[in-house]
């Protein structure tokens, strides 16, 4: 958990340093890596709804980077996308007020054309948002019964260095080794009857289908944007890159439970084998102590969702992904692709017309899935989301409401979160403007250099 200071005005201030390091993933081998405040990955940041925070990010790498607060509702100039560049040796200090429900978010770089490598080398961390006014009795002691689980796949050279393989390979790195929180063969000693695992697919291209070796049920209680309305008992949860899920697992004294990734259902892709659709990995072994402290039962009601109504949507947009383009265009840092009016409720229809694996992430907002091919979404997609896997040929209708952060000169992104796809052009950007403001078409070469 990250340490912080509190300014005189009550702002909670964190410090992050992106820096090179070295990690001992393999016996007797030191692997060059990058990390925040350490050699690999970064500390968990934590703040409450209503708090003002500031994060001083220092770039100690020898190339530019950014830090994006994935899933966070905040001003575009603080979003950490490709326009908020941090030069080597510089420090960027975004500040904003946390204004969204409790959720498991994360942070990672977003430099244009270089995001895949920056994340792959180790720049990523969790960001917990708490809301004391909406806190059901779930396991919540960090590192005891509330555990971050960052799952990533890696590929190593014979010398033990991380390799990304052929840069033009599709869909990106699909490593033969899976690590959890930077550890190969990870395990956790459990001391309570129930444990809350906050799963993050931190991979750059691989989709996982999480479940246990013994096929035991677990309770899905939250997805990207926070709690579901009620727990959902299941044996599997599919997560594409950047998606999150919070699950509650029940154990008995002496229990051994292996969390695995099973072959994921990828839809009508060109080659399930080539895209990782036939792979199985051990992810995290849970080892229960001989005595387990009692846990409270999972509440039957988790959150009273006030859902957006389709009848309130005044704008409909369509986005078609194909190869490295959205609506037939590759990313242009100066072009504004969409202009959103503050406060509007919109429906975005997403589809993929090629047979590659894709997903879709929207900055700043959490959305609800209205339908997939005209049918209501499955229960695991009923909550707030900011990223969704898009099976080829299917239509996903998403509803979202845009908030108060108006800035015609700072853009938010939407893109495929398979990071090689993003780097090579499968991304667009939008600005939020006031009701009576002019609608800009370009950012005029704007580059927020820090």
C-alpha cells in the first residue's frame, strides 16, 4: 500500500517514480524491468470518495512516459493519456477530487505508440477507491482478506530477459509464463474463512478465463466500475486486458485451492489457438491455515444501482473496429473524433468486423451494457464497466452519462486495450464541451509537456 502525506488543505498526496530496475523472476537470473517506486509494478494507491488527491509522478526513465488513471472519472488534463507527456527527469502533479463509487481501478502508462512496452516491462499498479457510505460487509483488510491480484503473461529469452517477440505479431505478446503480482508460481496463505480477490488482467494482449481447479463456486461481487447489485455465484469469469473483477472465495481449514485460467471463449476469431484460446495456466494457489478466522456472510444486496435509462439517451454513436482502425481511421493525436456535450446520456454501439481479438475501453466514464446482439447481457456484465471484450461480428450497445469536466483543449481516449492494437492506431479521442460551446475538430497540435 502506498504511503501518502496530507497537505494543509486536506489533499492526500502520493509520490510515484517510474524507474528502471532488476527483478529475480527466474532462479539465479536478474531480469531488467521497470517499476513505480521499485523494480517491478507499483504500490496500491487508495483514496475515498470525496477526497482531494494529488500524485507527484517523477519520470526517471530515459524516455518519455505518462501515467493514466484507468477507470477514474477526472478532468481530461489530469487523465494521463498520450497528451500528458512526462519528459525524463520531470515531475507531473495531477490533482482532482475522487467522485465515483467504490471500485478497483488501476494505473499504467499511456505514451502514444509505446504503451505496450511500458506496461509489459512492469509499469502498472492498483488504485482502490473506497466509499464509506456504501460499504457492505465484505472482506476489507488489505493484505489479509482483501488481496490485489495482478495477472500478467511474460516471455523470456534464454538469458532471462523479457522479450516481446515479433513486433508485428498478432495480437501482441502471448507469453508462455504467467505471473501474479510479479511472482511466478504465486501462492497466498489464507487466515480467514472468506477471501476477497481483486483480479486485474494486467496483460497486454491475453484474455483469461478464471476459475478454480476443483471447479468450486465463488461469488462475483464487483466488476470494473464497482459493486454489482447482488452477488453472482459462478465458476468462471472471463477478463480481457484491463478488465477487473472482485470475487469472494470460501475456504475450509487446511484447504488448498488453485486459481487457474482456463481456455477462454474468444468468439469467432480467425484462430483460437493463435490468440491464446486453448491455453491453461495456474495463477494463484490459496493455502488455508488449519484455523480460519470466521468471516461474515456475503450480503444478499451489495448496491442499489440507479441505472441509466435508454429513453434518456439523446445521442447515439457507432464505432466499428477493423485491423488497426476505428470507423476507418487510425489514431491522429491532433484530430478530435467525437465531441460530447456535458451531462448528456449517450448510447455507443461497438462492433468488430474483422476476426481478430479486440476489446473496447472508454476513458472518464463507466458504462452499462444494454445488450449484445439485441439480448440482455449475462449477469457478469450487468454492473458498471469501462472495458469490454468484443467478440467478432457481435454488436454491443453501451449506455453512459458524461459528467461535469468540460475542456475543449484536452481529450479523453477510447481504444482497444490490446496494447499493440492501441499503439498501432486502434484508438480515437473525444472532448467534452459545454452546452453552448463551439464544437472543435482538432487540438491544434496541443501537447501537454511536463
